[in-house]
């Protein structure tokens, strides 16, 4: 079957005027016989190329009554452009559209922009000329409607718009598109509150970008500075200010961090293409992705921001590209802390710390919620400014820390700062850590050493399984500027993460085997080889990509059983690869008699040959065994009440899963790429007790059918059976699956959708 996936509607839709879900940016109202194939068509194309989602009714013939869906399209559009032409008023349909548009302007504050195409605006306002002639007939046939239409025309005619009579129409279209772009704040990024010193930064950056250059060249500018200096904030601010000047825009945030994740470069390419085209284009590999990006950008004037990149040649070659990739007049911004990342740039903007005046203002906004310090705090505030040396991140953190405290408490905190030798930013940030209670400190260190970049809900549930009140504590960390949450992912500034690492190191500076958390491959190797201590280890995150040869040795294999036996407190374990590692030689085998610690709550071990024979996930909340050679998971038949997440994706030898009913609280099951897996357990009981399963991913498995008992997964929101080449039919049992939002069944042999799909207002697409 061709690409077929379904996006199902949300249960909660609000009719409130305060919360509207726009389906389109612009509704185009026009007289078809006048402008359909010339001005309106060109304007429509111009809007779409600028990424502005526009509704145009393409029916050539219309019935007597205006269609209900057309009225809904007007209601659900953020703005309307009305193209008044010579015969516009002759169409009762156009006048009905106009009346509805004016109604939405009053009720929903919809933006309305008129275009007077070879007609005099006064004829529209006063219904004279061709508009007056049209109303001669309307007065006879539509007496009850005439006054409504006249009022609408008068109101619309009084709105400032464009009188297209002479000159190049393309210039009018550019002006209209730019105006609507600005009015809608299209793709505007949240920059944050309390911006200080931004105007001077933007002026200098605009001069380096040379936006108004008449030679229409491509220009690439780098933004360089230490971590925490505000590179991303400045990039977002300039993006918001100039985005309307371009045909397409994209802001790729945290590029370096996303790139490190397996498949990250591929994901970045897809995000860039989606931003440019508005479509989810299929690319099979990064080489094809680079070519598609080049082909797509060459004909467009684009603004692209690559935020936080490094000098990885693959990243520069397959994502950023070279100037001839981009269309005339394009601008590219690159932010980084490593100047070596700038290989082919036209200019570099080096960001320095804030001057004393701006630093004092920024600090005061966080400490006092006003632009200057209170009288009794002036001297103390100046001491803080001197200490922070103009670094915005430190000013914000200390301002938040000291807000609402007495002067004596300020003096105590500042005295503490002065007694930290070789004052560095990490030491400044540690003051905020010291304010946390023990539970908050533990969660902060778990994020710094293990969970950075992970989904907030996922982290919360893992830590809840460790008997922590994670959700509220994560909120506290965010409020104290120690973490940020974007798109539900938890992020932490590198300087703050390094501060967390230093806290762990200081427990026993020369003995990593005595630390509470391990994350560095070299430190982990030292700890393993010492075979001493290890009793305090709570989390261990080991990336094997950069140290494969170190770990795949007889010495490590011989000692691994003994080392893990000592780690009685181990809660979180992650052994992973950040890049593609081919070959069987990098599969991990566990020695006979190996046991995982009973306190373990999260097990993530990629490319594992097999689980221990006595493996029991009794206390586990999440299991991730990607790319393993495991054929079957555990054999024990008891229930595993705590287990919420299971990921065995790309384990091509897997043939059998435990009964799903043995995991009644499971929320996500990912069997993607398990090509030998052919059948889900079909008994009704297998699914009937599973009240929490939200995500079931069977993509690229060998399944031939889905059991009808899948209807009992009443909490399921996402079902993915795409690329299941043997799947020929879906069961007709979707009526009870009221929470299902997405059904992805691309590239299967399913030729006909079951009738129960009709219970949903499904939107087919990838």
C-alpha cells in the first residue's frame, strides 16, 4: 500500500476565543474569473514559498449556498487577504465570504488585509462604479442580505491595504508577503525575558550580515564566545528580527548534542528540510540528505541558523554545506564555542561579556525584579558583578539565588564565593547547587551525569521508580536556572554540567571507584581495573564508541562479574554507542553467573549478546536493549509491575516477547527492526489488563497480522506498523481505541482500511 498513516484528533478541543487552533495562516478571498490564473495564483504561490500556510478555494464552479467547510476555513485562519477586483461584488459567494471575514475580524480579532486590484478603494467603500452596478441586481434579488454586504464592503474598504494599479505586481506580492509575515510573527522564537545589551549586539551582527547588500551574494557569519555568554539568545533575536526578509527559514538548535546521538545527523537533515519545504521528505541516508538539501536550497533565499556546532567534518560536510548550496541573498548563522568550527565563513562576531552597567541591570532584574539594585544592596550587588565578570548565565543564576534574601545572607553567600580558590564559573554555579535539598541535589547530579537531553516525562518516571518525587523537583531545578526544558527535553548548560561533574570528583579526587556516579570512559576503566571500592556507585553511563578497544579485552571480561557484584547501589546503567559501530566483534558478552544489581531501575545496554540466564527485571522501570542478539527476553512468568518502557529495537534475532499481560503498567514497547519477530500474543488477556500502553512500535518487523484483541489497548495513542512488508490486513477493531492519535502504516501490503477507522476523523499522511 502507498504511504498511509493516520493522525487522529485530540479529545480536548476548545471553543474558547482565547485558545484557537489555527488550521491556516491566510484565507484568500477572490473573484475567480478575474484573478484566479494571474494575480491571485502568483500571490498564493509567493505565500506558500515563504512558508505561510494559505487556504484557496480551487473549485471552478460553485453552488447556490456557500459551503460549510469554506466558512470553517475562514474561522480557522489567522488572517484573510481580500483581492477586490472589478467583478468581485457581482458574486454573492464572494460577498458572503467577505461578511464572514468581517465577522471573524470582530469576534476573533482576525487580521484582514485588502488588495484593490485595478479598482478604486472608494468604489469599494461607497459601492460605486462596478460595485454599484452589481448592487443594482442584488437589491432586487437579495434584499435581506444587501445591508450586511454593504456594511462589510464599507468596513473592508476603510482598512489600509494595497492599491494595485501600476508598477510591477511582483513588488506588491513581496510587500504583501513581508507584511503578513511580520503581522503573524511567523515562526517567531521565544528569546526569553530580561534581555539586556541586545541592541548593540544586533546592530553589529546586522552590519556583518549585510542584509541590504545589492549584490545578492550568500553570506555566512559565525557567532563565537564562551559557554553561557548568550550566543543562542543573540542568534534567536536576530532571527526574529530579519526572518521576514527570506523565502524560507530554519533554526536548528543544539546541533552538536543532537549530532552525537545515533542517527542524529539524519534527524537534523530531516528537520532542516521540513523547515524549508513544510513537508516530511523521505531521505534514506545522509548522503542523499545532503544532496536534497542542496537541491532544495539553491532556488531559495534562505535564513538558516546552525546553533552550537563543533568542527566535526561530517557535520560540516553533510549539513552546513558550502556557499553554493544556498540561493542568492541567503544568510547562514553558525554559533559555536570553538573557533575551529569556522571553515568557510565571511565574518566572525565575537561576543564579549556585558559591561558593568548592563551586567548590573541584568543582575538586578533577576535579584530585585527591577533594573537597579535596592539602596541597601548597591555595594553587595557591585561585588557580585565584579565576581561574575560579565557572564550572563552567572548573573542570572546568582540573581535568582539571592532574590528575596537579607543583606546578612548576601554577605554570607559572597563570603563563601570569595573563599573558593581560583574562582571559576563552575564555582559560581555551585552556590545554586548548595541551595538545593538532598533530594534535589541527587536529581541534579543524575541529570548532569546521566539524563541530559532525555525526555522529561521519561526521566521523571525512572526517578519516581527510585523513590524520588521527580516531577516537582525537576521543576525546582528549572526555576533555579540549573536546567532548561525545551520540547519536553531536559537540557543543562555545559558549564553547569561540568560543575556537577566536579562535585562528584571532589568526593574522592583520585579514586573514581569511590565516586557515586561514573560517566567518563577513562575514569570508569580505572575504577573497573582497580577492583576496589565500587560500593557507592549509583549511576554508570559508558559510551563505548570512543573506547572500544579498551573495553573488549580479556581483562575486562574477567573482572566484570566481580565489579558488578560490588555495585549494590547501582540504580541507572547505560552502555551505549553514539555512532554506527559495525561488526560482531563489538557485541558484548556477559560471563557465566553474571547478575545485575537488584537496585537497578534503568538498564540500557546496546549490542548485548544475551541476558543472564537468571535475569529478573523485578525492580526495573525501563529496559533498552537496542541492537542485541537476544532471541528471547526473560523466562520468568511472574508479573513485573514496575516496568514501564521496553525498547529492543533492531534486535534482529528476537523471536519472542514475554506475555504483555505480565507487564501491566507498560507505557511504551518498541520492537522496531526486529525482523525475526513475527507474532504478537493474541489472547484477549494479553492486552485486556494493559491500561497504560500508549506507544506500540512494530515498524520493520516480520508480523503478518495484528490480533483483534489489540482493541483492548484503550490507552494506545501511537501504533506504528510501517515497513511491515508481510502485513496484509488490519483487524476491524478500532472503534474502542478512542485515544489513538496516530496510525502509521506506510509501505505495507494493506490494501483496504477497516471500516472502524471511520470512527475517527483521520488525516492520512506520514
